[in-house]
């Protein structure tokens, strides 16, 4: 893995474009910054959001506002609320997100989680 040299910068998320990613129900709104093999996202799931797939990617996920449930394809589920985080590497746990009332997350992923 080759690391990207990222110079100091301030990110004003209010000025970062939002893209829509429909779930089975609800919508995920992504604000994305890409630095080589590193992706940093501010993600909001609307009320009633259910992911439309089981994800195999690794992530570091931190809950900023609200709460959500991460389901594993094995049947386990984990409730995360404001201030909680999870981390998983690529291809170790198929997971998907669900939220009843909406949530705002900071998600970091990339080559370092392979």
C-alpha cells in the first residue's frame, strides 16, 4: 500500500456537494473527499433508511448525530448512537445499515483496510 501525501487543509462540509444514493428505503446523502486510496465521507441516512446491499468494504464509521443499526449477514446486529464508532476491514463481515429516525456519520475507508 502506498500512502498519499495529504497537505493540511480545512474542510467546510457546508460547501461540499451532496450526492444521493437510494437505499431499499430512504436515501443516503454523501459528501465525499477522495485522496488517492483514502476516502472521507460525511453521510446522512434519511428516516427509514435501509441499505440496498450487503457491504463487503472496510470502514471506520463514527456516529455524529442520531442513531442506526448495523446488521451483519450472520444475523448479529449492533446499535450505534451519537459518539459511538465501529471499524471493520475489507471482506471480513458483510454488513448493512438501517435507521428509523435518521443519522449523520463520518465514514473513512480506503486501501489501508484491505
